[in-house]
């Protein structure tokens, strides 16, 4: 505002200055300048008037003010200029008149333009005014809308809110009229506006229209929404009233039924009452749908009504649900009461019908007993007492219950009703049937006792007769023995047989008496109307008759056998004499042939004929042995198997066979000697012939060289080559001549003197030629002065020395071992492992030695591990050391695998049989007994205690497994122990469910059965929860182990370390035992350190492998396989280093053997303790965890015990029950009840 006032002040001062200057120009009579200035101004104003009118309101306002300024300036300027001047020029006057006309026209135009501008300003002002009115109206409407509480409305204020919205919607008619008027004004303005201004005005007007329409639409939407909410709320209230009415009606009806159901009701009315209760129950069940509908209405209204209203609605729905549950409980109680009364009537009918069926079955069994064949009367009586009379005594309680229950049911029935008549008839039938059963069973038992007494008398007589028969059968079954082959012994045996025959004939009368008594007993049983097992009595009679006839036949056969044996013994003596004569003849013939092998009868000409004769004799002995000895041996063996032969005949065939074997061995030895001599002589002839031929050839070639007949040896070089060829032939024939010398010496050892000269002559034949060739060859070389090149000086021929013993030669070559290679070490290790595998398979083949299936399982596991190691070594030799299948023993491993598979199947069958036998032994007790109830109660108590412990362990587990590998291993071990406990309790749970279900089904007490079923269901639910929690924790441990970087890093580190160790061992190979002592000592120390490192690392690998196997998944399977291969490689390297240590320790000098031996002994001890170390690794970890957990608890208990001892014992409240002396005293009673057994 101050700025506008400042501009106005500046404008006024400028105008006054302009007016002052114009007045000065006029006063100075500068008319031309004044007119020029006036003309310029009028021209400027006309230019202004010629311009178009602006479109915006502010620009129009500015032009209006400018027109007023120009109007004022022109009017004022004309007043300053005089209208007439006497001394003015005509041109000035004309100019003045023209400007006056222009001035008047300009004033008129200014007034017209000003009028037009003011008209447009009035239109703009009216538009702005109506627009402001419409905006103010919208603002007020929106304010009123915002004052309304449309979200979370109180149920009681729904009507007021809807009425307020309706009032606001009615006011929108006024706003629409204002909007239409504003739109008309806008159309008038838009006629004089350009497109851009018109678009902006349209946008402004459309935003106002949209704002008003949005507000109206929002109010209508809220109105509809609140109308629906009010409708739902009204529906909710009507539904509540409906449910309350139904509850009241049902409660009244139920109160009447409850009062009436407490009294006994006749049977015909029970069904009607139960139908009414069922109808009411259906109505109560139908209320559940109404309550659910209330819940749905509440869920629909919870986003629109206030929290307090929703809270009240929720409370009301909950109260209705509780009322419904209460009504259902009351209905179930009334229904159960009525059903119990109906069930009692039905139970009576069923048990009465069961009793009648049982009574009918008892009569039928008594009839069957009359026609059944028993072993004896005692069995019939025991069956009657155990099967029928015991059931009768048990049914006594059943009869009492039927009688009592029937009278109670009859007492509440009206007279003349069908159910009452049926009860009366059943009670009469019950009494009559029970009396008949008692009469039949007692009479039958008395009859059977009488028959038993008579059979006992017969048994005594038959027992005496059986004793005699057994004694006589024993005497006849004893073998008769010939102490010698004389006739006196034969007569003695015949006399003893006659005495036995006499005793048999004396007991024939007693046999007849016992048979007659048996027939009398059978007749007595038929008279007593008891069908006993006559087959047993008949068998006894037939047995006595059969045994009597057998004794008679045996007596006759015994005499015949004695006579037959005597004849056969005499026949054996004849056969032995004939065989001995033939053997003497053959021995003489063999002696003659043996003499032909010794000088002077032995010669080189007939040695072949002697060999053929010996073969013929051997063939005769073998053929005769197979025929003669077979018959004698069969006869002898038959007699020896059946009888006891005399001492002078025992061993005759064996002695005869031994003599024949000695004779045959003599023939075979002589034949072998003759054959060897014949072959030696033949070889000598062939070697001598070859030597003579070669020497003759050399002699001919040397002769040609001497006379130089060949054209090829004209030159000295050719002669030298020819002589060299002769010497080469001599060298090649050197071995043949040496062989001929040796064979000749060998033949001369056994041939006579005349043949020795002949052999010498044959040997001298080629030796003399050889000497002559050597001398002539040397002479030719000396005569021609040739450069003799001694290429081989190993050909030496010495004079024949007939040496007979060459065993005194001494090998002067030093012994030198080849270096030890790693491949040889693996082959040795493979052979040892295969031998171990065969020993284990031999042990597994003896299945009868295994008493338990655990031992069989351990043996199978040992076979699996050993076979895996053998297969690993074989594959290692084939893949890394290029060994062939023979060295890797592929075929032997395949045969071992086939044998192992066959033995595994047999062992698995044996293992399953042992398991089934064990399980059958556990379930051999009868189920429905009091001992089983007690045992089931104890098992349930133990299971519940364990479930409580397992739930505590699982609940104490952290939400996520630890990340440390050591802690994770401990947790996995704890999880494994828990899973083992689960598996060990699984069979207990299954058996308890089976036995518990059986006991509950056959229990006499429904309450006891119901409690047992409830307890089993709760324990099964807790068991399932524990299993699910254990499985979930197992899955977490699997994920944690898979994602544990330390686990994979440890495997990678161990793999890299194992590879470095293998490289180190490879660098130290091969092991040469001929190296210096210091180098062997260095390698020994190196392998000892490597072995110690391998043994230290093996428990860690085994621990990781066990951890990975305990949480085995598809992802950890690869890690398990890698760890398994690492373990096998580590064991291979351990055994390899142990082998190298043993070899190196054995190659050390004596001074250093003692430390090596001590270290080797230490290594052996370490190897022996290897299995124990691996076994105790996990045990040590487990004991460590137990100690960490138990030490604080033990310390706290000791502290508590010490505090308890400090309590003064003078006070009576503390000196009686909880002192240390009382706690250490033996407990003879249990103050809080007996613990479960």
C-alpha cells in the first residue's frame, strides 16, 4: 500500500511539473512549440485509443485509469491554451483549430473506450463476486462435512449422522444454482477472451464444479454406507433378540426334562423322551448358525462402529457361545441319563441272550463230550472241570447280575406291558436253564471219576508187563560177540540164545491176562456212556501184541544171525589166504625187475624194456587191487558195521591193503628210476649226435680255409671273417657239448663197465674233433699273423673229470634288494586285507556259533568295512599305479563279493529269525490279566516321565543352532541321543497302544477303559509333538551344518593337508634300503612324524564323518562321501607309513636298532590303541558335557546339604524328618505312597 501511495505522489509531482512547464511555454508566447507539443500528445493518445482492449481484469482496470488520466490531461491542457490571440499567425490559428477538432474527437473516443472498459470491468467484478460466494459456500459445506464423525460411529448416533448428511445434500440445490449463474457469467467473459485465458477460466470453473460434485458424491456414499451399517446393526439387534428368545425357551424346556430324567421311567417312554431331547439338541445346534451369523455381522460392523460397540457385540457373542455350550452340556447329561436307562435294558437283553447262547453251547459241548474220543478218562474229567465247570463258576456272577437287573427293570414297568411280560418270562427261563446246567455237569463229573479209578488199576498191571517187555527187547537187541574164531565160542552163543527163548515162552500166560483186562475196561466205558479214546487203549493192546510177536521173531532171527556170521567169518579167512598168495608171487616178479636196474644186469640197451615191464606189473597190481580188495573190503565192512568181530580177524583187510600199497610203491619207484635212466640216455645220444655233426662241420670249414678252395676267402680280411664264423659256431655249440658231457657223466654212474667205455668213446669222438679244430685254428692265425680279436674268452674246455658231486659250488654274487616301491606296499597291504576278509567270512559262515542277532549285525558291519577298504585299495592300484587285474586281484575280489552276498542273505535270515524269536518271547503272556494292567500302568508312567524330560530338553533348545563347529557337534550328538531315545521308546509306544486298546475293549469297567483311552490319547499327542519338535530341530541342524562355513573349511583344510602328506610320502619314495645309515635314519624320523600326524588327525575326520552322517541329507551326502574317502586314504597312508617304518627299522645298523625297535614297539602300541582311541573320542566329548552340566548342580546340592546339617536339632520341627541321619537311615515305609512298580 505504501508503494502505491509513493507512486501516486511521484505521478502528481510529475504532472504538476508538466503543467508548470506548459504554462511557462504559453506565457513566453512560444505558440508553435505548444501546439507541436499538444499535437504530439494527441497523436500519442489516439495511438492508445487505436489499440485493442485487454482481456484480464487487472489490465482493464489499468487502462480505465489511464483513460481517466488522458481525459484529465487533455481537458487541463486545453484550458491552458488561449482560444484567440490577436497577434497570432494564420497558420497557427489553423493549426489551433485543427487541433481543437482533434482534441474534441479524442475526448469523445476516450469517453467511449472508457465506457466499454467499465462495462467489461463490471462483468469481471460480477463473475469474481459470484465465484467467491460459491467458494465460500463450498468451504462451509466441507466444514460441515468434516464436523461429522463418519468412521467408528456410535451405534446410537447413526440416525443423527444420516439426518445431518441428508440436510447437507438438500443444500446442494442452492449450490447448483450458484454454479449455473457463475457458468453464464463465464460464458459472457469468454466471448472477449483469447484461447489461453478461456482455457484457464474453464479449468478453474471445472475444478470448482468437480469439487462440488465430489463433495456431493462423498456425502451420498457415506449416506449409503451408514444406511447399510444401520441396516446391519438393526439386523444384529433383531438376531440378538431372536437368540435370546430361543435360549429362554430351550432353557425352560430343558429344566423340565432334567427334573423328570432323574427318576426311573418305563421303557416305552424312554424313546419318546430321548426323541424330545434330540429335537432340543438340534435346536441348540441350530443356534450355532445364528451365533455364527452374529459373528459375521460383528465382523462386518467392526470397521464402521466404535470400539466400545464392537466390544459389547463381541462380549454378547461370547456369552451366547457359552450359553450354547452350557445347554449342550446339560443336554448331553440328560441324553446320557436316558441312554444309560435304555442301554441298561438293551444290555440286559444282550447279556441274557448271550447267556442263553452260552447255555446252549454248554449243552452242545456236553453232547460232543459224550461222542468225543478222549485219550483217557482223566483228560475228559479235566476238560469238563477246566472248560465247563470253570465257566459255570464264572457265569455265577453273570446270573446274579441278570437276576438283580431284571427285577429292577421289572419293578418300574407297568403291569401288562409287553416289556414287562418279556422281563418276567426271561427271569423264569434264566432260573430253569441255570438249574439244568448244574445238574448235567455234576453228574458227568461223578461218572468220569469212577472210570479213572478202574483205569488206574489196569495201568499198574500193564506197567509191570511193559518193564518185562523192555528188558527182554534190550537183551535181544544186544549184539552178540565172537571173542575168537573158534567153534567153542560159537557153541556158547547158541546156548545163551536157547535160554532167552525159554524165558519168553514162560511169560505168554501173563500177556493173555493183561489183554483180557483191557477188553473188560473198554466194555465198562461203554456202560458208563463215556466215549473215551479207545484208540489209546487199542493201541496199548496192539502194542503189547506187536511187541510180543516181535520178541518171538527177534529170538528166531538172533539164532539165524549167529549161524550166518560164523559162515561169513570162515569165508573171509579163505579170501585173505588167496590174496596173500597172489601178493607173494607179484613181490618175486618185482624183485627180479629191480635186479635189472643194478649192475651187472643193468645196461643201456635193455633199460627201455625194463621200464615197459615195470609199467605192465604196475597196471596188473592196480587192476587186481581194484577187483579183489573191493569184494573183501565190502564183506569186511558190512560185518564190522553190524557185528562185533573177533580180534584175530579185525585189521586183516587193512594189513593186506598196506602190504599191497608197499608193493605198488616199490614198483612205482623202480619204474620212475628206469624211466629217468632211459630218458637220460636218449638225451645223451641226441646231444652227442648234434655235437659230432657241428664239429665235423667246423672241421670241413677249417679244411677249406687251409687249402683256400673258396673264392670268398682269397683276401686276409675274408679269411679273418671266415675264421671268426668258425669260432662263433664253436661258441654256439659250447653249451650243447657241455650238456652232452653232463648227460654222459650221469649215464656212466649207473651203467656197467662195458657200457662206460662205450660212452667214453662216444664223448671222445666230438671232443677230439673239437681239440683238433682249436689247434688248427690257432695255427692258421699264427701262420698268417692275423690280428686275432678275442671277443669272447668265456669258452673254456677242460679235460673230462668224472666228478659225481657238484653241490660244492659257492655263489659269490652279493645279495642286493630292489628298492621298495609304493605300488608293492599297496599290493602287500591288499593281500593282507583280503586274508582278513576271508577270515571274517569264514567266521560269518559259522552262523550256529552266533547266539544273538547283535553279534551277527556286528560281523556283517565288519565285513562291509573290510570289503570297502579292499575295494578301495584295488581301485587305487588300477587307477593311480597302472596295475594289472592280476596285481589288483580283481577276480578274487569279485569271488569274495559273491561269497559275501550269499553269506549276507543267510545271515540276514538268521538275524530275522532271532529277532522274531525274541519278539515272540516277549508277547507270550495272556493279555487280559491284572499283571498286564499293572505293567501297562508302569510303562505309561515311565513314558510320561520320559516325555516330560524330552519336552524340557526340546524347549530348552535355542531358536537357532550355534555357529561354532565344536558347539554344533555337541548339539548334534545330543540330538542323536534324543533320536536314539525316540527310537527306543517307539516300540514301547506301539506295544502300549496295542495292549491298551485290547485291555480297554475287554475291560469290565467303562470308566476305567475311558480313563485308559484318554491317557493313551494324551500320551500319543505328546509323543507326536515331541517327534515333530525333534524333526524340526533335526532339519534346523541339517541346515546349520550345510551352511556352516567352518565345517566346509575344516574339510578343505584336511583335504589339503592329506594331499600335502601324500606328496611328502611320494617325494620320499622309493625307499632304498642300501642307502647310507644317516639317510635311512632321517627317513625313519620323517615317517615316524608323518605317522603320528596321521594318527592325530584320524579321530577328527571320524568325528566329522559321524556328525555329517547323523544329519544326513542330499547336500551332506557328498561331504560324507568325501570324508569317507579321506578316512580310507588316511588309513591307507597310516598302514603305508607303518610298513615303511618297519622296513626302515629293520635296515638300520645294530647300534641303532634298539631305539628303532622301541619306537616300532611304540608304533605298534599306538596301532593297537587306535581302535580304542576312535571309540572313546565321542565318549570323551559326552563325558565332558556331562561334567560341565553336573558339576554346578552337584556343588549347589552339596552346599544345600551343608546348610541343612547346620539346622539345630533341638527344635522338634526340624529334628524328626529332614536331618542327615534320617536321610541316611534305611526306609521301611513310604510317607507319600508307594512308587510305581
